[in-house]
């Protein structure tokens, strides 16, 4: 098993929505699934904006949190 098989890829759509997809074009951020602590750390440290090289709204992160069940 490869290490990235244990992670989920988060990509940003042109509309600014964060989606879970390994096939979505463009830059992506990798996140540990099912870990509220990992998601909170990425949000607190600005990890999504840095990895995706685009601004990420708090609403987009909240929607992602719901999708991950975190």
C-alpha cells in the first residue's frame, strides 16, 4: 500500500468549492480522512490556501468538514 492511499485529495473548483477527488484537475491538498484534528490544523495554519495557491473561504472548509464527517 502506498502512503497516499491513506490520504484523501482535496481540490478547489473554479467556483471556490472544495471537493474530494483524486481526478479533479489542478492543484490539490492531501488530508488524512476522518480526523477532525487534521482538518482543524490545516484550516488553522492556512494549509488549504497555501497548497491550492488560492483563497479558500471558511464556508468551503465548513462544507468540506460536513463531507468528511469531521
